[in-house]
C-alpha cells in the first residue's frame, strides 16, 4: 500500500486527508475501468479497423480516445483540490499533447519536456553583455531522453498517436461533431471545376498546402531555436499552446485566483488563441493538428518509415473503376491510394474502414494473406 501511495505522490500527511483518500480510490477506479475497457476491445477484435464499417469504427475510435484521456488524466486528487501530480511517474512522457500542468496528468507532454530541458541554463557560463542583458548559456544542447522517447514512438507507429492517443486531438474531434456546415475543399479536378468559383477553390487549396508547413516552423523556431539561442523560456507552451491552456491553465486558474492574477495579460493571449482554435475546430477538422502542432510535425517525419504503416492492395483497389471512397472520407485531405503514408495522415483509420474493397491495410504486415505485396510507398 505504501508503494501505491508513493506512486500516486501521496505522503503520510496527505493520506490523513479524507478528500485525498477519496481521490486516490477514484483514481484507482478510473484506471481499472480504462484498462478493462482496452482489454475488452482487444478481446472482441474491435481494434481491427478493416473488420467493421466506418460508423462502428468511429464509435470505437472515440471510445479509445476517451479511455486514453481518462487513463492518462486520472489523478482525481488534482481535479478535486486544484493541484498537480508530482509523483515519480511525472518524469515519463505521454505520447500526445497532454499538458504537464493538467490537474489530472500523470505524465508530461513531450513538447513541454523538450522545452524544459532546453530551458535549463549553466549559470557558470552565463554572462552580462555590453548592453546590460543577461545572456543565459544552455546547460543541455540536446534533450537526449525526450528525443529518444519521440524516436521510439515515431519509429513504432508514426502519427498513429495523433489519430488515437492525443487528448487535444480528441477535443477537436468532439468539436467537429457539432452539426454545422463544414469547411471541405474538393481535391480532384472534376469536383474543383464543378465548384461555383474554381479559381478561389484552387487558391484555398494552395493556401492549405503551404500552411501545413507552419507546424514545422513552430517546431524549429519556438520549440528548439528560441529556447536555445535567445532566452531560456518555454516559448511554445507559454505563448501559443491551446492544449495547455484548455487542459492545464483554465482548470487551475478556475480553482486558484492567484494563478490567474499572476498570468495577467498572458491569459488573454492564450485564451484568444484557444478560442480561435475551438471555433475553427467546429468547422474545419483538426486545424491545430494541420497547421500548428509541433509534436505532429515530429511524428510526421516517421510516417513513411515506421513499423506500423498503411498499405494499398492494388489488386483489390477499385480506383481504376472510378472509386475514390477513401479520398472522399479522409478528414485530413489525404488521398491514401496516391500516398498511403503521407506525412499529413494521422492514421485515424477512416479510410480503411470506409474502403468497400478492404484494399487499405493498416498494420505491421506488408503482405496480404494470399501473399500479395502491399504497396506502402507513394505512387509514381
């Protein structure tokens, strides 16, 4: 029992509090329910994307996302008392964008952990410049631990994390389910030509294509360059990240007015960014993942080489007969037949579940049961 309390970050003085004991039992209950849920889904084969239609898979996917959020944010003491978990598990990074400061978070966000390491400075090598500015020399130039975790996760499954295991991705998915008219751009020439203003549609498609590179700029500039070369500061987390504001900032500030006062005008900036992303997520599928997320930018680099990949069984595919069901349903605007492992694919499984011929095969195997080769590369 002592080890369990230690894992939950509860010492003897805290254990005497009835509220803490209640929170501990609730935490264990949530963890048990989530683990049991994953076991049931696995036993029933509900994780096999191609075995069910898209409607069943979408419900399964939402259930997986919900249970993962509950599992990784199940520190109920934090939700009750407005505190942050400080136990030993906190040193571990979760795969998705899950803020360190979320009251229920057991782990750390990889982007936040990466900046935290790069933010540390060596006071012996720091100095005051001629202009009177205190220049902080980085203590670590490479965050080996965090980079290692990201490389392992990326090499294993690529952006599968984005599709199934990211709490802020789950929030955006829920917002997109609000029944309003959505922003969907046609992707093939025939549909573009049938649009009321084909030129404007092509302009928006070009704008969308270039804006998707912005997430790499956020990664390079705000996550790596500025903390290392300008000032030790968690630039992305502090000034941009809407996930941190939603999952960490707002819950904590609502329970501690002093935190809101200390944040000052920064709260207005972060709330404005969050509001913009939330409103846009109602009309456009996952705008944060498309254009901003530096974690998605990292995982996207592994999509084409990860062990878990999407493959196309060209002998079963009906594209030659005019079928484009997969391209029509892809929420990220990817054509799986042309590029099954596009960096923009979040591996949500929608295309595989919607394919009438079951020609899209996500997984670790690169051959069909009949021994046919599955294409995993971009079509020339």
